[in-house]
C-alpha cells in the first residue's frame, strides 16, 4: 500500500503512477487531475449511478 503525496489517501500499487521505495506515490487520480487528463462524468450519468448505488444500499 502506498500513500499519495498530493491527496494523502492510501493507494494500491496498480493505481500508483509514480511510486518510490519509501511507500509514497502520486495516485492515478491526482496525476490525471494535475496533467489535465481527467475526464468529468456527465450529470445524467452521475445521477443514474447515484440512484443505482442508493438502491443497492437499501437491499
């Protein structure tokens, strides 16, 4: 497990873009955000996903 130096969240090795031996890294989410490669989710899709997850929590 690595810890992202930008967001400070724990990150799995396969989600670490830049990692070093000390256990610190830059996670994929921060890397994409900082390099301008992040894609936003459409509002319609976000609403549908939220509704689906809410339904799953109820069951």
